[in-house]
C-alpha cells in the first residue's frame, strides 16, 4: 500500500524518536545503580509495595510472570509467523521470525555484559524475560497491517507488561529497573531493525509493508 509522503515522514520521525528514547533510557538508567550493586531506591519502593500486597498469595507471582515465559511467547511468535506466511506476506513473516530473537541474542550476549549487573548468579540488566516479551510485542505492533490491529496489539502489550513485571519482581527474578531497561532495549532494537529494513527493502515511493 502506498502511503502519502507526509504520513511516511511522520512514521519515520516517530520511529526515530522511539529508538532515541529507548537508547537513552537503556544507557542512562544504569547511572542510578548503586556502585556496589543491589537495588536502587526506586527498586526498593516498588519491591516493597509488591511484596506487601501479594506475599500472602505467592502463587500469583508464578501466574503473573507466565506471559513472558519462553514457551508461551515463542508459540505466539510462531503463530504470527505462520499466519503471515499463510497469507504469503513474506516480508512480515520474515521480520517476525528474525528481528525479535535477534534482539534477544544481542541483549543476552552483548548488552548484559556492558553493565554487568549481577542478581543471584546471573546478569540481570536489561531483563531477558522483558526483552523477549517486548521484542515480540513490538514486532507484532510494527508489522500490523491495519491501525486497528496495531492498536489492539499495543494495548495488550501495555496491559501485560506491568503484570509480568509484578510477577518477576515478586519471584526475585529482577529489580524493577531491570524491567524498565529491558522494555527500552527491546523497543529500541526492534524498531531500529524495522526502520532500517523498511528503508532498504521499500525505498521512498514504493509500496510499504
């Protein structure tokens, strides 16, 4: 579908701003981390509220974190890939197949080592659970063929993210700032990939995905 030049310019500017904000949050948030590691003041406040509200029903933490579990999000991702492939929309299917998991790999094998924030026996920042969930959610939103579908997918992600965050913090998997950083990282990486690939495969004036 050909879009008016003004709309194309607006979308490009919005994606650039999204990437910039995501990078800034990812890079600047660690400046608040204590020198010796451990939680920030924000982490302690949020953690305290979560535990005081739900520690009497600890089973809820496991339920709340479920939408970010790898088997769940990967099944959702596979369904999306197969749906677009069935419709012979190879560009969208290919992007969903590659971009979210590439973002996860970059976070796991590169970004976590930049900040080296330890929690228990692993590197916690940016949160891998969050990056995986938000990378897939961002991919779905970006390739959505209509504004209505895009809005629905965005609302689902916005509703589920704090639910997942409560579960992860309650279980002690992550500090709240790990989740914030993971969200920013995933959105920035996947949006940057989408913008770059769109520019390469759909130059100005050609039908856009």
